[in-house]
C-alpha cells in the first residue's frame, strides 16, 4: 500500500469519528468489560474488535502486507515469501479439488481467499464482520477478475445462522477465531457450515507449553497481549484442541509451526529487524515505529493525516511490543496450526 492510498484509507475510515476517544476505549477495554461484568450488554467485545480494526486496518496493511497473518520464517526468506509458503501449505493440507466450495472465516482483505481460488480452482466465500475490510475485499476481488469464484458476506463469527448448514466442502480460519468471546461456540458455528467429512484448517494465537501460570512475569506479559491485541483470553494448545472436540471436530494434527526442523527465524523478528522492503521495515522495527509516530503527529498538524492518527500508531506500537515480549519469553505463539475434520 502506497502512502497516498494510506492517507485516503484513513480519511475514509476516520471520517466523522472521535478517533482519540475510540483509541482510549480500545486501550481500556479490559477495565470496561470488568465494569460491565464482561457478559453484561453494557460491554460488547465484538464491537471493540471492530473498532480496533477500523483504527488499524490502513496502518496494518501499510506496515505488514495485504495478508494480515504471521508465518514461520526461514533464514533466507522475506516475510512475504514466508506468508505465501504458509498459505500454500494450508492449501495442500486441505486437499482442495477443483469445483469445491470453501469458506474463509475472517477473510481480512481477502488476499488468502484470492490465492486459494486462483491456485486451487475452487469457489471461496469470505466471512467478515468489519465493513471497512469487506469494502476492500469486494473492490480487490473485482480488480483481480475473480467475481465468479469469490464472494464475501458480513457476519459475526458467533452467529452465522444466515448461512445454510452443510454448505461447504472445506473451511479455514486464520487468526480470526482467537477474537471469538467463546471459542467452542465459534468452532460449533463453523462445524455447522461444513459438510460431513469436510476438513478445517486453523491458525490460532496461543500460550505455549512454557507458560507458567504461577509466574508474575508471564501473567503480566499475557495481560499486555490480551489488552493490546484485544483478546478475551489466550488459550493453551490443549484448550484449543478441547474446544474443537467439544464442537464436534476430530483433530487430525496440531502443532506450533514456529518450532520446526532445521534453522528457523522467530516469528516476531520482522518487528525487530528488516524483512522485506525498507519502507515496511521502517514502520515495523522499534526505532522506525517511534519515528513513524512523530512523523504522524506532524502529518496531523499539516492536515495530511486525520486527527488521532498518531494515537493509533502509538496503540499499534504497544501491540507490537506485546507480541515481541510474548515471543521473546517463549510463552506465546500466533502459529498454532491444526487440521480438523467434521465426521462423515
């Protein structure tokens, strides 16, 4: 995404909204949820997640890529190459065949669904609850000439009842069910959409087996991750597996793909050093993020960027710090990948 496109994206997303107030609400979502006793109608976590993405969509694509996901990194790979390799692994694991109907739960900007449709010759329906992302999905699908193969629907992952049961031959969810207030219910909704015998691939944010619940340091890092990534909970590997099984799935395989054979690069390294273009590195690494925040403040004064943009960059800087803290401590991974099946 070029800078000019970023400015246009932010103006459209922020128009008529009190961005500093929304940033404060997102940063303090834990306190707001506790004040409302979490399950009270006074607090809506889905709305908070939507606000988070409304604030950050443009900056995330500018600094990361159109594919908003993590991937295991080889020592000689760029981040973009690693993401494509991870996506192709998923395509092979799902054993996709031409003509299949596939559901992408939490499709983001639609980069993965377009790759799946083009490379596997299948039809893909993307599910998303963020209107800003959906608008971009529709636009980019048309630009790619894939209107006949890909579609998208606005729906809350916790209630996809508008979609007919047993509609899809395959499904996947990349770093999306981690935002569900109840993981079992989210997996149950996906289970309902799939045909008997269908395969389901997921990529989850999890606590690793090195997490020590009695450690004050580990608990502090976990709380920072929850706060700045807007996660109601961070499950263990075993808890994800149990949630899948409770929803009716059979877990065929599950592993932290950050831990592999041969030399690897920690998944969080792109937020510490250069991987890919200099432009993206400048807004990913710590020094670059600080410079970006100051530059954004200046751009606000000059009215190049809308009011509140610097507050959003500050929020994203703290999000990156939370990711890196969890990764360095070895207690957090966004790469817990599983293949599950709906029994025939």
